[in-house]
């Protein structure tokens, strides 16, 4: 239901590095007042008592694959944005490797048109770079498009950019933030050929992090960072998966001043190579989930601010597709519904604070992408917010999974914290596993 006026009472507000108890008044989709106590200003105010709950800014997920157009048997913008709001994600940035790919202005605007009609969450899309579309890249309006995405290692969609001269020209020519998937293609090809000769197509899944190895990641990431330093390009390295790559990034300067930034995804913080035996190809991702040592180093670097953002890389496939032998099973899995609950589980384990979770999932994506007036609970900002009961256990199962693909790598996992309410632009869109058919999502704009 579209709500013109909302008053959230008695919330523990997690924002800008502190937790304060108070009230939040929303009017016409905007945070109008935040104070210790606020009285309803008229009879038509919708009042929510948040006693004992925590109010967080809506999460901004800067890396999702919602599969529309062209791959809608796996997912759609409608289904996955719906799952996202159940996970407290109120804004998303989607990737260009759909069918057709978003590598022209015409094709990316077609995706914006779909989202305008169907999305439950605020939306933007990345423009895809290829070996031969520099002219189109230069037409992109940076105020209207989140970033440029380059695949420096092949993944779903085969958008590999592997021409060094083209890469340098792109890095030198655009003012767009350049987001990159870094894995060295030749290293992966060589490793795949070696194990395919031994096992055929049915390579043991436990070899996935050996095939898509630490060296493949580091070689590509280090080259991208070197090129960014050479050209002055603004670089964001997606989904770090190894401890070795961390030496490429700094925590010595504030995020607003960084030209080279990095992120980590939920699956690389949660799973390790020890989980392949149980989960199999369900946790086959690119880059691969690697060792416990890598996993622990990534979390430590996140807290120390070497890693700037937490994302999902939500990339659903059908269960049937995932259940193929190694070489035919696609990489990727659904995560938007369970990312924030997973991070809140780390809070319960004493590994991270609520303030740091909000910084990495809400504030920093807004800073990094220069998203206008989102990512904070702040007067004058768009009213995207999430209420969390941090002591309301629940278990992921078939009855509460919202993804179109119908499965989750977290199935059977019990989480301690529950997202009870999600507000998008001031209206309640989700409450305790119930969805409201409210689509007042907006296209993200960027202060550039």
C-alpha cells in the first residue's frame, strides 16, 4: 500500500556509525524528521511501533543478475526484486550479461523500461563493455547509469574483454566508474584442460577453486589495478575471493577519496572449500569459493576497510541446470533474500558490528556509486528502510524462499535475525514473509 505519511516509533536507529533510539517520520516518500520523540501530525499517519527492533537504511546491492531479458526461465526483474525486498535490499544495480546484452544505449534503456513497470526495488543497470563498443560507452550519461561493467574473465554470457589495447583505451577514455570481474582467462583454460583430460566433463567440484585459482584471480586483479593507476581510471573490483588480492587495496584514505575500491560477496564470507562436499555445484560460483584462510582474511579486511562494500552477485539458475556435471553446471546462485540475515548472523557470532554492516551494505555503496539521497536514514533522503528483529529465529526452507528458481544455498540454515518490515520510498512493501503489491520503486540517479 502506498503510504503518504509514516511514523516509526521507538526504533534503535543504526546510522552513520552509531545506534540511537528514536522516532522517524516519513512524508511523501522522504525522511522528514528524525528525533527522540515525534507525535503524529494528522489522523492519516500510518504508525509502526518498532520497540526492541533495529531500523537500518535500505540495503543497496551493487551486483545482481536478474536475468531479464532473455533468461527469464531462471529469474525476472519482478521476481528477484521481490525476493530482494524480503532480504532488506531496497535498491539494486544489475549486470549487463542478459540476452541481448546491455552493450548499447538502446538495449540498456529497454531494461530500464522493464524495471519501471515491474520492479519492487529501486533500480539501475550497468552498461556492458566489449572489445568493440567504445563508441557506445562514450554515449553513456553518468548521471543515469550506475557504471561500466567489464568481464576480464569469462562468465555467464561470454562478455570477455581480452584485448589489452582496447582495455587501455576504455580505461583512458571514460569517466564512468569501471567495475570489473577479475580472473585470468588463460590460467583457467589451462587448468580446465588439465583436469578435463583426467576426468572428462565430470570433474570433481572440489577442484573448482583449483581451476579458477588464486593465481587466476590475483593475476587479473593486479593487472586491472595497475591499469587503473596508469590511466587514472576509477576502478571497482568485484567479488574478491582470495587473501592474496588484499595487498592490492588500501585502507589509508577515506572511501570518498579512493580511486580503486573493492568488494566482497556473501558467499565468499560464508562458505569455504570444505562445503563443496555437501553443497556440490549449488555453490559453484565465479570466482570460486576458496579456503577457510581466504574466507577469514576477507572478513578481516572488510572490517579493516581494505574492502569497501558487501554485495551478493545474485545469479540464479534452475536446480536442473545446477545439477549437471561440472563442465555443464553454470556458476552462480541466488542470494538477495538471505544476504542481510547472513551478515546479521556474523553479528550474533561477535564477528562484526551492526554499525559496520550498515556501513558496508548501505552507506558505502551510496558513496562509491554516488547514489543520490539513498543509503542513509537522513532528513531529506528517500525513505528506504528496513526493520529487523535481531532475536526472531527462522529457518530457510521451500515455503519461504522467494526466488523464481525455488532454491537457495542457505536452505536448511537457521538465522537468528528476521527482517520484519521493508519500506521503499516510504511505503511498506514487505512484512513478515508477506508481500504487498506496491511498486513505487524509482530509477536510481547519481550525483556526478
